[in-house]
C-alpha cells in the first residue's frame, strides 16, 4: 500500500455466524493482503468454534449473546470503529465470499476520489463475478439496481453486495442507524439521503466456502418483497444526522466484563 495510507486508522469488520471453517482463512487473508487493517470479528451468536478460531488468528472478537442478523452485527462493528477512532471501515464477510486482495484497490479508490466517495463497494456485475450467481439473485439484483439507480440518480450495478468500505462519515452514520433486515440495499439509500457519495470497484467473489446458499423461486420472491418494503419504508423514514465524530448517545458499544456479558450485552475479546 502507499505509505500515505499508514496515517489512516483502518478496520476490517468480519460478521460471522457459525463460520469456524472459514473465519480463520478470512482473517489470515486480510492480514496477508491488507496488513494495515486491524480485524474485528463480530460473532453473531455462533454455537460452534468461530470465536476460538478468530482469536487464534489474532482478531479482536465482539460476541453477541444471541443472533441479531447481519444488520445488527455490522452496526456493532461500526460502533466499535467509531468508538476507537477508525478512519475507514470495510465489511468482509466471514463466509469467505469477499476477497481481501481487493482491499488495497478499494482503499486507494476511497482516498483518491476525495469528496466524490464516502463509500466504495465491490461490484460483481461490471465483469466476471468469479462464480455462478444463481438466476434468482441475478434477477433480483437487476431489479434493485434499476430502482436504486433511478432513486439516487447514479448508476448502481450491485446493490446487494456487502463488500463495502466507508470513510469516517459513513462510519458515523452507520454507527447510529443501520438497517437490520436485508441492509445492503437500504444502506445505499441512506447514504444518498445524507448526501454521501458512492463509487464502485469491479471485483470477483468466491462462492460460499461451506454451507448451503441456494435461493429457490419462492425464497427469491420473499426476499424481493422484503427488500421492496424496506426501500419503501426507507424512503419515508426520517434519518438522523451524522454527529461529526461524536459517538452515539444511545446503544453505543462498550467493552464489557465477563460478568456484564452474562447479563445480555455484547462482549469483546481477542488480542491486538
């Protein structure tokens, strides 16, 4: 990476649920391809060895006592980033789909674009996506891409991609308010509402390393309906204003002791 990037405080947020087989590889690949990034794994209620594997790889781990979903996991990560003074945060999913080798390119895009980029995300659909994307996802993604392009008046080619990197403004916004149910599409609308800018970087992704990720037509229809509703609600919601670097007043992340964790709050573990 260019030497100037070392002045920035960089964080990779890795949401994970029962990813003991993949999370170690993800942390390792982040350290290999983007060594300037600290890594925090958000364990979203796993019942396997995800936490132990992540800690063994040197990641800080924030544990949820029960599953909050991808939106809740990412908001915990953004709160951690805000509380600890990070300038840049990137989502790298714990299932191994996102390739950390693209992090330097995404960071360079975010830096050089200046005021034209508050978030840079990896798009699969400006070239070879790297794996066979199920037809239901392709169709759904195309519909959302068309709708969001019209709404934000900017070309959006992969609105369901979770591989996204934000600057401090995006961290402040998402630490306060982040959609919890299918958040990727609505988060783009949130950025637009706050006059934050979005840029794309062409990437290839992996198929999921383990587990099943098939979406049949009924599930695709359900997903479409849920996201369409989220978009409609998102258009009507009043959004809070970013706080110019001040941490959230409510629901903010704090490191808690093991005794507090048993009372139901998130806990932090790991090593630097």
